[in-house]
C-alpha cells in the first residue's frame, strides 16, 4: 500500500523545517563564538596594555630609587 503524495510532501516539508531550525541554531552558536573570540582578543590586548603600563611605572620607580641612592644630596634638593 503506497502513501499518498501529499503525505510524503508534508513529511519532506517537516524535515526541511527541522533542518532550517538546526541551521538557525547553528548560526546563533557561530555568532556567539565570534563574539566570545572578539571579547577574548580584546581582554588579551587590555591585559598586555595594563602589563606594559605597570612595567613602565615599575621602571620609573626603580630609576627614581637608583637616582636617590646614587645622589642623596641632589635628591634632597630636587625631589622627583
């Protein structure tokens, strides 16, 4: 006994709709992954920037301490 063509058409349409739903969910996941990747890159750049600022600040303090230790009289007359 064969099924009527309308039944097969409805089955194909149902499967296509399920496929479209899956593709839509997949596109949402891909979008979220791109956003996550972008945020990770931004955080990495921000961390590098902060580390650089901290290193520069540390180097400046080290230079000031070295100057004070090597030139105690000048340091008293010219505070940094």
